[in-house]
């Protein structure tokens, strides 16, 4: 305790600064975590597996920091806070260096590189925050006579408030890197003003200096500078973060390119792609009057739609940033009505009462659970409900390739089979992307003949580029390869996103490494690393974070847009955890932990049983409240477990072990459930898996 | 918290961990044992053939087909994934088992001066001896024939399928035909006997001796010259530049009709000085008659975060090539551009007018420009 009592100002019996420091660590860690995760997802590929890897490495690194905290004797409050304040700066520098030196220009990281990348960027902040948390808990116990659960609650409270705040401001108000830098600035300001400057005048000067620094950051727009570094070679002229991603406009060789999360979405001279996107559907029927276009670059697609005699075109896009660009670029004089709707088309199509002769869905392939919705049976059914008799539907679930491997075949089969359930005819077309056109009316892939008959003058989709005999043969080959036994892609069983992940992972030649990494993380780590009581913590946390994912997806099915309610779900769970950690309930403590775990396992099983009933509640308000509140009980239990396991163990090592188990368990739960279990098993079976997970925890924890 | 002490059952932690690790190691070894299969386990015996180019060395069997010169130990495969050692001999497992077989117009390869308007029966097996970051056929090139769903097409059948599909040309393409050398060679021999032509679309990463053998049966080749800088070549494709340049020379020496493709990749191969150096080398080495195709890049495989090649850059590259003396310069992957037609280098008349993969007009007779009689290099009959 030498460090703690070494400074005159620190020599007090109780110190409110410890609680405040815990709050700040929770707030800053949570803010940086959310912002870094958003950015790491953008850089590394953006699906649940990457998110899981990020969360996993974040929590495991924090666990490492907590473990280190339990092993060291430093108790100097100033040093602890200063170390923590520096850590996000180092992480940010690592992010910039790693994203430019780990990969070649324009290269998307492989899974393995993503793993290393996230380890590198999360290590400084996570190790520092885990370490600082444990040291502060130790100090809190010694100085403030406070139980570790209270410290945990204080840190969680900081996390909840920062999480809500960041969710609001990062949804289009302030760009990511500016927010990161401002957060770092605030963290430094707290440390300096609380622990290093005691003179009032100096404090005022420091505040003015930091305010000026903040203003300078806002003026110089660091996001533009940083994204120019990250997009090496492309001159990024504007960048904007939206609730759903980052939109950056770049110039290269005199051409303009629009990148969404670093992936190209629109570019100059896009004749091939835009003609395929539009004419494969539009050439099917010369009487098409009303068209619904979902996502995609609007202005260039309208150029192609303008070749037809239309009455109306409706455009649906969920990202307000893309809508704004579409509105700015849209400059053609039209003979038809254009309705631009800023709405998630999954809901939009349900709420819409219009009828369309063609629905062209240019939503990106089902690389994530969110995108998988647009290739689900439910979406196709809703689309059909908005279509006139023999109307045409088009979607593009992946790139066009000369050969489809097993992963791609399963992916396309799950979507084809879903389309076949809804439409009488479905025809694949191999272009620069793989397209599926579907209708109850007759379909043709003889685009050469169709273009001649229609009189539409195209530069690419015409008889010069398309040889009907070969296009038909290829389409027939794809249909022949479709596996009818592959499960249909559904909202509650988003198998397409799982297959898409498999397809993406097949780019990595070293798949054994991936498999071994996951196996070691899931099974070996807890058995080897944790004492048996912490194994209960590990599995309870894993089940809870998995249940958090389930809750989000239940909301997705019932309410429609899980992303807007994520904050509420996270806040509810964190509040439950904080409550469980802060309040000691004697009646709960009396019950054997294994019995309590069994109770929660049965609770999950009951929810699995009631699942069809819960998701069918028609009243959205009731269903939202019910579903969100489902997470409260297991989160109180998990928080209470943390309290029990740490209450008599003020010594850093024991608390740090429990905290490490909690973090590592949460990470594994997140990865396992979001990236593997939900896509593979569906929601209902995954909830049962949570029960099994708890029973497994009881078994493994019972090993001497 | 006293009940914590009573939580353990009679399972010991130490033995449990030891058992877990032992079981894991056992399973790993078992699976590795299964993976180290016999030559014919996953591909049929008829799809396995002793390789034509290999040597025995002290360290194992050395494949001498391509400049990778893989030294391969027993039961292992070379970098291409298709050449395996069994009983100290090298075998190819890509024989008669293409995973893709399509009919394509010859312009799609692209070959513009070789039998324009022909249909090609195009085949490829899995595997590749390069490691391109922008591979457009990565679903086949990054796997081996035992991982793909294959057709059963022995050389005779390929030729028969080509004939029944009204194809006058067989193309060995998509991945890298060097890796299925023996299959392509045997097929080409039969095709030649039946009056069909053989073409390769290749990266040209092959040793001189096998290439010379190929030249006996191959009529035309389109070689990807991916960059003109060894460092870029290594980073982009994992191989060296010089062997590719040697391939171009050998093909020319042996009378194989040659066209060259240069994919212009933003921030990788779009340096105009480097393009000029490449064109200079081509003209200095007698390739001014070889058509040069500058192709537009689109984000692909691992290079997914790049913009497409600006069209203006392709035109600048084409101008440089013309300035340096390349007589026939084309731009690919840009529909409707005016660099699709073949123009007479003497009078400037359009001798072959193209749009997409279609030939609109042929002002050429006996390989000569109808307007001025200038010989247009290529095979036009």
C-alpha cells in the first residue's frame, strides 16, 4: 500500500475519487469499445463473426489486465488513472499502424489477420482498463470499505451512461474518430484535474487549454485525415458516420467512388453493374409501370430505369446518409413519380400499401444477420404481397463466379429454396453478380433476344455481350447444382448468413487454425484458466451475453428493427447486473449456486418453449417491454453471482479472477451464439443451447 | 459462501485437464492421419497420373514444372496443391477431372487476333501455382481437385464435347493450366489430331522445358503480364517477373500466337512509368505485333477495398503502348469503348469491328487488310 499513501493529498480515510475513477473507467472503456468496434467491423469485414472476435478479444484482453491487476502491488491512484488515460491513445496509434502495415493496399483482412488486428488494437486499452478496475476495487475495499460488487456497479453505471450517450451522438451527429479523440481528451482532463493540478487558477487555465484543443479537433476534422491514411492511395474528400456505417467519398484517377464501410458501393463508369441490376428484371415484362428499388446507388440505376415508360419508382434505403446522397445526386428530369423513403425496407415493405410490377432488391449479400433478413422467406413473402399478378422480383445474393464451391452452393440453395416457396418460377442469372429473378409469371434469361424485342438500347445487356444459348445453359447448370435439402433461410433461422461466413472463411487457406482457435477459446480456456467457482461465473456470463443476442433477434422479428433498441437492451442488462452486484439478497445467497444455475437454465428452457407465443404478440409495445424485460432476471442473477464470488475476497487476485471469468465468458457467449449457434440452429434451439451451456458450467465447475 | 467448499464432485481437475489434452491431441493426430491420405483416396485412380516433370533430390521429390521448384516430401503436395508425392514419385491429381467446363466466345479470353468469333470449349481444374490477391477464380484456384465437385471428362471426352458444342477451339483457362499440364497436353494432342485448335490463358509461370513441350500442341496463348516490377509481382501474386518474361520469349520463338493481358490495378500496377517500361521491353524484344490488352480491375477476392481502374488511366496506358510501338492495343472490361476494334497499323482502316464478344465487321482477307493489303498479324481463318 506504499503507493496509495505516498502522496499527501491521497491520505484520506475515504476517497470519493476512487468511485469517480471507477465511473470514468467504465464510461471511457465503454465509449472506446463501441467506437473501436464500429471501426474494426468496418475495416475487417463487418459480420457477426468479426464482431464476436472483437468482443472476444476485448473481453479476454480486459481479463488479462484484471489478472495482471491482481498480481501487482501498485496502488497509486494517480498512476493508475494516468496509465488508463494514455491507453486509448496507444490503441488508436496501433489501429492506424496495424491497418496500414498488416495489409496490402485495398486488401480485406482474412479472419486470422482480423484476430491479430483486434488483439493488437484492443490490448493497450483493455489491459489498462482491466488492470485499473481491479486496482480501484482493491483500493475501494481498503479505503472506502466498499464491497467489490459496488465498484462493479459503479463501473457498470459509467458504462451504461456512456453507452447511451455514445449511441446517440455516434448515430450521425459526430464522426467516429472525432468522438474517440474527444473521449481521450475528457479522460485526460479528468485525470489531470483530479490528480495532478490542485491550484484553482491552474485548473481554469487547463480547462481553457483543453477546450481550445477540443475546438481545434472539431475544426480540423480528424476523420478525414485518418480515413485518408486508412484508404491508402484513394483521395477521400468527405466522410460521414451514420447510425449504420461509414460513408466516404473518394477520388481516384479523376473518377468518383463511394465507399460504404470501406466497400465500394458506387463508382463512375459502372455500365456493366447498373445495366445488369436493372435490365435483368425489367426486360422480363414490357408492361412494368411501378417499380420498387431497394438500396443500391440510386442515380445510376435511375438512368437505366428511365429507358422504360414508368408511372412510379419508389426507393427504400435505411441509411439516412445514403438517402441524402441519393437526393443530392438525383437530377434527372423524369416522366414518372419518384418516392424516396428513408426506411428499413424489411419493415417498409410491410407498411407499404402500394403494388409494384417489379421489385429490385440491391441489398448487399447476406454477410451479416441483418442483411440476411432481406434474403429470408418472410421478406420474400412480404415482397410478394406488394406485387401485382406476374410481377418480377430480383435480388443479388453474391458475386458471379465460374464455379460455386460447397459453401457458395449451400448459401445460394438456402435463398433459392426460400424463393421457390414463394414464387412459381425462379431463374438464376450469372452476371458480374449472381442474380435470382423470381415471378409467378414466365421468366426468360435470353437477354439478347429480350433486349432486341424490347428495343431498349443498352451498352452491355444486349446481344453483343449475351449469347442466349450460353446464358440459358449456365442458368440451368446453377439450378441443377441447387441442393433442395438445404434449409430455407428464415428470420428465425438465418442460415444464409452462416453459409456466407463459411464462404468468406474459405478465402483463408489455414482453416484448421481458425477451428482450433475457436475450440481452445470455448472449451479449453475456462477449464485450464479458472478456479472452479469462477467457472460458474464464466458459463453464467456466456449464457447471459448469448441471451442478449437472442433478445435482439426476438425484437428483430417482432418490432422490426433491433438496431434502434440495442441501447435499451444493453442498458437493461447492465442495470440488472449492477443491481445484482450492489444488492446482497440473503434469500438468494442461501440457495446452492448450482441449483440457482439450474433454475436459470430452466428459465431459458421455458422461454424457448414460449418462444412462438412471445414472437406472435401483435401489440408491439407489449412485446417490446416483455422481450426486453426477459433479460432482467438472468442479469440480476449474474450480477449477484459476481457479488457473492468477490464479497469476501477484497484481495485483488480473487476479484480479478472472477472479473476475468466474467469477461471471458461474455466474449465466448457472444461469439458462439451470434456467429455460430443462431445461424446454424435458429433462435428457439439456441435458447435451449443456453440452458445446456449452464448445465455444462455446473458439470465443469464441479470438477475438483 | 461456505457452500463453495462443497461444490466439487469426485472429478479431479488435474486428471481431467490431462485427459482433455490427451483426447484433443489424439483426435488431432487421428484427423491428421486421415488427412495424410493415399493418393487415390479422394480423387479417383483415373484422375491421377505420374507427372511429366520432376526430379529426385536428397530432400525429397522436386517438381520441375514451374519456377516454384517445390521440393515435396512423401504424401505431401506442392504449392499448387495438385502435385503429390507417392512412393517417391510425383503424381498429378488433376487429370480428367475439371471442376468447370463452359462454352465461351474466344473474345472473352481475350484473344482478338486468333480465329475471331470462334466458340471455345473452356476447361479448368482446381489449384494454382500463384497466390494472387485479386484472383477472380479463387473458389477454384485456392482449393485442390479433391475439394471440388468435378466433371468426369477424360481428354477424348473433352474433344468430343467440344465438337458436339460446335467449338473449334479448346481453351485451358480460368485457374492456371500449368497446374494441369499433363491433362491439357494429352487433350491438346487429341484435339490437334481432330483439327481443333488449342489455346491457353495462363500466367506463364512455367519452366522452359515443359513450355517447349506445350508449344508443340498449343496454337495460341494469352499470357497475363501482371506487373513490370519484381517486388509488385511478388506481393501481388507471390511469384517472380523474370520467368513470365522468359515464357513470352519462348512462346514467340516457337510460333505460338501470343496476346498479352495487363490488368491495371489501382495503387498496384497503374504506375504509368512502369507501364511505359513494360511496353518498351515488349517492343525491344520483338513483341510489337503481339496484341496488348489493358484490362479494367474490379474489386475482387482479397483486394476488395480498392476502386475500379479509372477508365482514363486505361486510355493513358493504351496511348503509352502505342507511343512505344505496340501496334494493337485494346481495352477490356469497359463496354462500348472505341479500343475494341482492330485497326490496320498502316492505313488505319477498321479491319475487325467488335462490340462486346461479337464481330460486327471483318475487312480482312487472307490475313491482310482489305483496304491496303497490309498483313495483320494473327490467325484469322
